[in-house]
C-alpha cells in the first residue's frame, strides 16, 4: 500500500475519533458539576483530534498526488509539415 493512501486512512480514522469524542459528550443527559471539567476536556480533545485528522488527510492526499505514476514525456517536436 502506498504511503499516501495509508496517511489518508489514518487521517480519516482521526476525524472519526474526533467526531465520536466531540458528539459523544453531548449525548450524555446529565453531567455532574464535578465531572463537567473532565468531559469538557474530552470534548476539546475531540475537536483538536478532528482538526488534526483533517490536516493529516489533506497531507496524505497531496502526497498521493505527488507520488502518482506520470505518463512518460513524448519528445517529438518535429512537425509533420516541416519535412515536406
């Protein structure tokens, strides 16, 4: 597997984990005041991981584009009308 594809997949996993951490906290009906700071830290970490995942995915996509196999350059500069 190429490194660009592997980085794209890991970035996608990071985004999904960040979304789970961010939105999973909102599904808890009641949070006690003692636990509020802990869950707020998890929510902020989810935001951070999700945004990092977007950056990693973009970097993997660019790496994939850079490492693609390019078509060989055909250097035929002689025009067919010149030899007549």
